[in-house]
C-alpha cells in the first residue's frame, strides 16, 4: 500500500546522507569519546565537529552548545537549571499557555516546588500578547521561556521583541526551538536568546538526541548527575551516532534552507486552498503568515479527529490531531483551546505537517482521501445535517 | 492499541444511519467530550427488528456503536436490556482502558432507545420505564464535567 507521511512535526525520516555519516560510528569508530585511544579520540572529534556545525548556524560558540538526549531534556535542563541556579534572585517564571508539555509540565512541577509561574495568553492566531508579557514582569522574574514555533499550529512568536524585553529587565530568555530549528534561521546573539532547546529527529536526524544552547556566563545546575561529560553539564556517555547525525542534518538543513522552505510552503498553501475549495464547514487554525512553512492545522466540523486519523491510516496516510482521544488526556489540545476554540472544534482538528520529501502527488492523494473520509464520517455524525 | 475486530468495525461500520419512523431513539454523550451516540430501533411484537446508529466520536465510539447494534438486532426487548458494556467489549476482543467508557455509552444509548420506545407506547409510567430500562440520572461521562457550550 502507498504510504504518505505527513506528520513531519512529529518526527522525520532519517536522511540518507545523515545515515551514511552515522554508520562509521556504529561500525568502526565505536569507541567511548572519553577514552584516550584512537577510536575514542575519533568519536570525540566527531562530537566536536557536530558541535561546531550547530554553533555556526546559531551564531554561537561551540562551547555554548551542550548535547542532550532529546528536546524535552534540553527544555528541562534549561528551565529547571535556571530556576535552581538563580532562585536567590527571584522565584517567578513567565511562559505561555501554548508551550509544549516539555516546558509546560516542567513549569507546573516547579510551581509545586514554590515557584510562581505566569502563563501568558495568546490571541486567536496563537501569537503571545507582548503587553501581557511586559505587565507580567516583576522584580522576582528570573526567566522567560517562550517557544519559537508552536508544534501544533506552527505559529512563530515575536522572538526578537521577547529577547529585547528580557534583556531590558535583565531576565534570562529560553526558547524551545524544537520545531523551528532546521527550518528558521536563528541568530541567538541577534535575537537576545540566552538558552535555546533543539531536537534532532525533527530535521531528519535520528531520535534520542537534542542540544541546548547556553550563553556563556550563565550558570546551570546539572539535572542529570554522574560523569563529567559535556563540560560537566550533562552526565552520561555521549550518543555519538545521534550527535553526528544531528550535526550532519543541521548542515544539510541550513545549506538548502531557502529552496526547501519554498517548496514546502507552496505545498502547504496548495493543500489549504484546496481544502477550503473542496470541503465545507472547516476552520483553518493559527496565523497564516507567521507560521512554519510546512504546518497546517484545520478543524473539520461535526467529526472527531481520532476517527479521521484512523480512516486516513487505512489509506496509508500519517497525520495527527488535537482531539482528546489522540492527546492521551481527557481534554482536546491545550493549544487549540488557548486560541479560544470550542471543545467541539478542537476535537475535529487535523494537523498535516509537510516535509522536504513530500510531493504534490502526496498532497493530491491526501486531498482525495480526505474529502471522501470527511464526508463519510459526517454522514455518520448525529451533529451533521448535510 | 485497537484489536483487529475494532479496526474492522470502525473501517466498515455496520448499521449506520437513521430509521424512518423509528420505534425508539436514544442519544447519549456530549460533543464537549468528543462523543455522541444516537441509536434507532424498530420494534415489532417485542422484537428488535432493526437497529441503526449515528455516532460522532473516536474509532472506539464508532466500533462499539456498530457492534452493539449488531448484537441487539433480532433480540427481544428484555434480552436487549440485559446487554452489558462488558459484552460489547468482549465482542470487540477488548478495548484500551481509556476507551471502555465508549462501550458504556453504547449500552446506555440502547437503554435510552428502549425507554423512548416505551414512552411512545404510553403504557408505562416514567418511573416504571426508568426502573425497567435501568436509566441513571447521571449519564456516563467519566472525564468531563463541562457544560456543552453549544458553540460550533
């Protein structure tokens, strides 16, 4: 059966060139990077090469990049690390209502430890309220943590403005850039970012590797204790293959960034315009301009997202939804609810995220099947009187 | 993970639709929670000759509706009222624990449809109907105490 993968915000297929870059570190250069003999040193060198590649695209120093096991781990290191290292300065953290659970749940955990957290709302398009952010700042505020781009609706936040506000008030600024890294050009120095989290498997590197940018001069208490890897910021033998893959994937992503984005965005625009033309009773969620090129999020009224996904899966199409049944919780997506969407509309959302390997044929295949499946489910729905 | 039987039922649901001049219609659930089931029955001489459904909900909600209508077709009212959600789950070769409430909804939708049938017959008091059909004042909605806003 044909498989059409349109869930690239969830994860991506490892790029062939990335895979080839990794293989020697599984086969020949399998040494522990902390070992002094040659295959250990070679592994160590490969890690440092990857570090340089990531530092370069971020306009950072290699010594400001720390490898981790995932984007979530990077976010934990950043948010918990700042909270624990600077709690004598204050106990207030500002975040947004639409963060990924990696940040949201970490903030909630800190709240139980006595930190005060402000969750800034977003407007209907999913952009945070900058005035709300300014007003939320107190003398106790030590950290602003706002995501670069949202994972569900792809909305890009005003990072430069947030960086300026943070700088002006002498507050640390962390951004979860897991969705943006590899797709958006990010200059941490120019944007006033102090800490940035990223993940490999969103940009055609393997799962199980992430990184944290930590501006020079900032203290960060270790979360994972043990050995002295990663300049004593993160214990554990380095995931050499993952790191090599992340380095290669970063290089490739930024080499071709303009052409890839252009192609992906054209497909996205084609998809949305065709859905609008062919399927009635829909709502396009999120901002159409300030948005990741590959992201689309559309609610189909009168039907529920999980059954939509299951029926698309029968056709070999992989996508995702913000319905409660797919979120693993009892409520639909907190992001869609934060936009002011009703539960009913949030339950019927479909996220299609286009990647570099998708084609127009993929989108046409999706559109034909989507039209049919939506109609079939609506005919089955007691809410629909078509 | 869904069983093959659940996959079969949400891929090819049986008895989808409405029954014109149905003997009884029962609706349970809430769009806020993401599932609504509406069951239609045609009763002749105390036997459920036909049963259909319309469901807004996840794969499990569709599969439980589908299999429940299959089970009660051809049964007497009395037999249909004995149907438990566990039988629905067993018939589907199991449901993930988070989805068991869908089978409860299916059982309740059938009870509501039969209660509606009795009301239309006009021979029993509401108290009797409640008793016979085992209607609860609180409908199954284990995870949701929100009001339906009625918004689109």
